C-alpha cells in the first residue's frame, strides 16, 4: 500500500470499528481482518522508516547534522 501513514491508520481504524460494532458475515469479517493486518504492517513499516530518519540526525561539530541514509530496498 502506497498510502501515507495517516490514511493507512485511518483505514485501519475504520476496519477495526466495523469488526467491533456490527454483526457481519464471517467472510466479510475475514476480509476486513486481512485488510487490517496489511494496513497494520504498512503503518509499522512507515513508523520504522520515520524512526530511521530521526536516528540519522546526530550531533556533529557544528550542531545537529543529518546523515544520509541508505536507499530503501
């Protein structure tokens, strides 16, 4: 999923609400669960990428400096 973090999180929350709030057929529940797992994975990857960017900021001789990160795979 190439959505931004906020969009992915919002979509995940929507699926969780649907699963929690209504009696839905098993197949629909399974589909929502699978979508939720994929969205959670996407959010986790985006958070890890943000964490790596933050970690790349280090204190250098002239204050805070940004170090280049390796290109994503």
